[in-house]
């Protein structure tokens, strides 16, 4: 059929567009499809390797984090709280060496572990022995490690070994010495041809071989490569996948910290202005419009029926107003207002009224909004809102228990990822030196130890226990867990930050001391009561009933 023979149909104008407009939208099932307002579209974001993100933002984030830690009381106090939760007084060594394969019995292994713990404590608390500069203990170094992690997202320690001559000159007995190095001394330079990734030289497997630090020597900064075996580098490696360096964990909250400071400064400035101008004097004098009206009268015609000189009449009115002002000024000079002198009687001019104005800043929305900012800061840092602000006014027993139960795993994770690995690396190097040099005896000597060092290096570093809102209720909960088999005594001691073996040994010594002197021992179940020979409670109660008397 040719184009001439094709039938032609007249279509109403706009009917095709209307049909297109009325057609229903095609249903889709995909992510991010609900952004009709375009809010997500305006938020520019790209995907790339975490290492690039960290390298570009870390230095700026560190500078801001250090600034807030140094100049914000909230964040400085939160850092101290994190130190107390993570480390406390110190991380106590609990030697868990597996010595059965070396021919040790259980009693001999426990005795050897206690000797190691005592020797470690003597060394770790002696700055001359553990610190290269001879000023810091291991506990103080751990404080620096956690603070460095908060600001930089990582921490570095370098282990040196002194020769016999150097030990003799310094008057020390051990060769291992530790130094903390600020992370910014390890420059974030990268050179793929040399295998350098943010200051770390790696092999073909991606394992660190050397760390390139910027060292100040004789007033000149030089690059110094330190073998990776002598460097302790701790960071949260699960936070930024495959990134060789860390970034401050405060980075997501830096904007919120700046907003909180800006809110506080603006609110304070407004309140101070309102306080300065809070006292005013209400005067009945005529306003500017009244003076202008009097001046206008002098230029107008006198009203009908007025007898006399109109100019003199208007001038007299103006003069009367000036005389009233003069009287008020004289009164203020002789009997002025004083808000700073409590012994002075204040007087006002004729017809004046003294008014006090209350400040309208901060408004009713200030506290809820500022607390919301503080909650975000506390959540990012891993502390509770109450410990961050020191405000327990809205806390209850249940809320305190719940908040601590949810935040304590964060504390334990920080301890196991940052603090414990740092001190574990130092402990292993110290223990190896002590066994090889004979300060700590080991069955089979150094050769037997070197065949299986990892079994001997097994250890735990315990920090402070989880705080409780009611120690008695927590103790009763542990009692129930122990009786029902939900926890062992070792688990309870570990949760309390106690060394299980040392605690049992102390209980044994105390029980023997009381028994030898025929004094009832405080350890064990209470005896007596109506529930049986070992003491017990009435039916339905866990504790013996207590009689109460009316006052």
C-alpha cells in the first residue's frame, strides 16, 4: 500500500500529550528509589579505596581533633573518662603460658606464671628500665597510646635494645627500652615504585618491612627507616579496610563539636548583651515626634479666635519642656542610679520609672538541642551521655544499667584492639630477653623456649571492671549465675578485673589465717538461720527475712 492510499484519521490537538501524562509510572525495586525530593541527590558522594580517603583527610582531622581535645572541656574530660574505662590504673598481666609440653606440672606452671607476673610488674613500673628516656612507666605509655589513638587514630612505639656497655653506663639491668613516637613523625608519603605506602615500606605480600620516621637530629630533620620488627603499630584495622594508617575516631563528630561550641558562644554573647542592657529607665518625656510637632506649630497659622502673640506662645511651650528636662538632668546628677553600690539609696527624676528586664536567652529550646549534640558526641566517642556530661538528673537505676551494658562492649573492644596489643608486643620482647639472658629460669633453657615461643607468650591484660549502679545487686546476680552454672568463678573474677589465681591464693591465705586463730572465716556460705544447718531463707525468698520495728 502506498503512502497515498493510507487512511488518514484526524486526532484532537493535545490528546497524545494527555495520554502520555496519564500513563502510570513503572514500578521499580531498587535501592535509593525513594528520593523524590532530591535530598540524597544533592549530597555528593563517591566510592574509592579507604586508604585514599584516610591519606587525604587524616592530617586535617588530626589537627582539628587535637584542637578540640586541648580547648574543649567536654572532649578533654571525655578523653580522661575513656582512659579510666579502658586502662584504669594499669592493665594487669595475667600470664597464661601453656607449659605442659615443656614438662611442667599444673602447680609448677602456676608458680612460674606468678614469678613472671611479679618480674613484669617490677620492670614495667621502673621508668629507667622500660623507657629509653627513663621518664615513663608502661602504664603512662599506655595512657599516651590511647590519647594518640583518639587524636590520630593510631599509635607508634619503637623498641630499642641496649648493649652491655650502654646498660652499665646508664645503670640498668635490661636491654629492652621502649619509646613512644607521635604518628605525624611517620610521614604519609607514598611511592608505589619503592613500595612505600603512607610511610610504610612493604614487601610483595603487603607485609610491613620498615617504617620511615622523620627524626630530629642535631637540629636537622632526617628520614630514618626502622625495621618493622622493632615497631609497635596499633590501630583499628577493621574501621578502614586495607588502609595502612588510621584516622581519628573523632572525625565523624568534629562538625558536631564545632556546632556545639558555636551554639554555646552565640548563646553566651546574646545573654551577656541582654544582661548589660537589662536595667532601663522609663521616662515620660515627649518623644522626637513631640518636638517635631512643636516646631511645626511655630510655622503654622494660629487657630481662629486666638488672641495674643502666637510665636511667643509656642516658644513658651518649648521652653517649659526644656525646663522639665533640666530638672530631670539636675536630679540625676544629684541622685543618680547605682547598681554596683549596695549601700547607696537610688533616686529617680520626677515621673521616671526604673525597670529590670530578664534575659530571654537561652530559650526553651537551648537545652534539648544542646543535649542532642552532646549525645551525638558521646555516642561517637563510646561513652555514656551521663559520663560525658556529668548530668545524672534524668538517669534511673534501669537506664544506668542499660546504658552501661550497651557501652561496655565498646570499651572492651577498644581495650583489646588498641591498648592490649601494644603492651602484649612489649611483654613478648621482654619475656624473650629475660629467658634468653637467664633472669627468668625456664626448663630446658633458651633452646627449648625458642622452639615454641607462642605457647609461652600466652597472656591476658586485664583492666578495670564494668561499673555498676548497685554493687549488692550485681554480687547477687553473680551468685545466681554461679549457682545455676551460667558462669564460673574464673569468669566472675575476670569480669571484675581480678587475677583468678591470685584471688584464690589470697582467699586461701586469709582462710588459713582465720582458722589458725579460731576466728570464724568470712569466706564461704553463712551458717545459722532458719533455713537449715548451712543457713537459708524462708520459702520464696533468696535471703533470710529481716525483722523491722516501727520507730
